[in-house]
C-alpha cells in the first residue's frame, strides 16, 4: 500500500517542524550541510557540546556511540519532509535514532550501538576532541 499525496499534504509536510541533533556531515562545513541549507525550514537553534557520547570516524562519515566523552553538535529545526529524507539516509547507513535533549531542546540524533561499531567497523578511529568538522579540517591540512 502506498500513501498518496497531493499539493496540500506536501505543503503541510513542509510546515510541520522536527528537531535534529547533528554532529557530522549535516553540520556547518559538512558535506551534507549545503543540501539541507537549500530548505527554507532549515534553522539552527543551538550549537554546543553534549555529554555522554563518543565520536568515531569511519573513513567517509562519523558515528557516535554512548560513552563518556563530549561531542560538538548543532541542533536544527527542519520540516517533516526534510526530516524524513534525512531519516532515510541515516537508516540506510545503519544508524539507529533516539530522542535526546541538548541544551533543553528535545531532538533526534542518529547513532550506532557499541556492538555494531565493533563488529562492522574495526578500523574506526575515535575523535578525542569530539568535533568532526575540526577533524576533517585537520585531515585536509596534513
């Protein structure tokens, strides 16, 4: 069964707001940021660090897992339509999603669990300072 949409429901999907918590390619300077920036509904609500996660580089993209570190994030308000597109992208890469609170703002973050990281990504490199954009810039300057 497929869901039929029309222009009215598509407009509604652009108006409904969701909140995402980003730490990698969706942050300013990340490879997917420009894609999202095209959307009028893409609005930054907060930038800072969250505790309780560790950040890893998998070569072409990052992941977070629950841990003892801090990770630099940006929190964005997005349309439901954009949220759904991001969700499909993240799930296709094997991420799980969870609702967390960052600076009193509840949003969705996509992450790996410990077991998946250890099983499928044995060469994952922990990013000690917790900032993926800084990490990618450091790699470019080597």
